[in-house]
C-alpha cells in the first residue's frame, strides 16, 4: 500500500522526540513520523503527500523551535545512558538510575535548552511585522547552530543565549606599557571564548545579508545582574539580559518592513531550522 513516502523517506516510530520541519509541531518519542534520510529531518505523517521540494520551501518560512536541538540532544543522551545501564544491569538498572544523577555533560544540554526556550518565548512575544525572529538555525557544513536571529529596523541581531550563574563583567587588562585586552568574566570565570563564538556567527550572517548592519549579542538568562547598569559591550558584542535585549530590539532604525521581511527570508534559507 502506498503510504505517500518518497524513496528517500521512511515511515517509522521515533525513538527520540523530534520536531516536524514543516509545521514546527513537537513529535514525542514513539510517535509515527516520516524520516527524510538526505536532510536527516522528520515530519508529521499528515504531510506525507508533499514532495521533497515543498517542505524545504515551507521550512524557510518557519521561525524554528527555540532550544529544540539542545533539548533533543539532552533527551538522546539521557535515553542512551538509561539503555546502557539497563543493559549492563538488567536486575538493578532501575534502582541505579533512581539513585544516580545525570552526568554534567548531559545536564549541560538541559540547562542550555531551558535558557534558549525562555529567551525564545520572550523574543516571540516581541515579534511583529518589523521584528522577525528565527530560532535554532543550522550553520551549513557544521554541527554548530545559531540560537536566535532577530531582524529589526536596526539590522540583524545574532543572539547567543547563555544560562550561567554569576555576574557578567568586563575585565580590562593592559594599557600604556602592554597591549590592552578585554575579557568577559562571569561569576569569576573567564568566558571570553563566548565572545569569539558569537563574533564568528556574526561574520557568517554578514556574508548573507551584505550591507545590512549585523549586531552580535550575548544574552545571559538567570545571571546575577545589578539593579542599576550592568549591560556593556566588548569587541562590538552587546552583553545584556532578556528584558534589556527586548528594549534593544525595539529601537528605531532605517530598515523598512519590506527590507526586514526580505532579509528574514534570506536568513531562513541560508540557515535552515535544525
């Protein structure tokens, strides 16, 4: 019987939770779905009659799911650990799981997913015709992704969401007798590599949008921000918190609604949903 799938596709029950790349709906583990081998994505069985070209076009119009890939990686690692323990200890595997915690390398994905989900919800609430959002976008040729992209009248904001404890601070070293350096410190920890990461993402976005201004942003969710002040910039990267970010995105700029929508489509095509 014809189930509507193409040669590149397989109808199956999902081992792990996923997201339909056509409509954006969450697909729980064990749900029936269509797996597309070439793109390594899944879609609802309701979309089985669509051709392989149609989902790709529709995908460019979807904002994506905030924290989706981080959430799926957490669930994958959690399930893999459970499978290993139950296989090695068939009689007491359940007890071992109940009495032990997930390793930090696994819980870090959950922590990151929560930060992206919370910030993504705030960004979606602020969306409008002149403020267009994209979430969890794949960087072609890489396993990395961009957490959030916001296209507004002031340009494209490349937003990296981080959920770290402690107070973000800018530490300046050097001066007259030695080169001046800037370090991003969070809770006493040197996190300057986060600045390097979002700057690389901003360069990739600039290659797509040309002359449109690009603003790299590090947004710390749940950090220990002071009551007065707190936000700062380092090497052109804005470092701030969610509420301050929304105010930042609401600034008036030179780009009109047509340009915002065009750039939004270009970015959605260049950086597909994960």
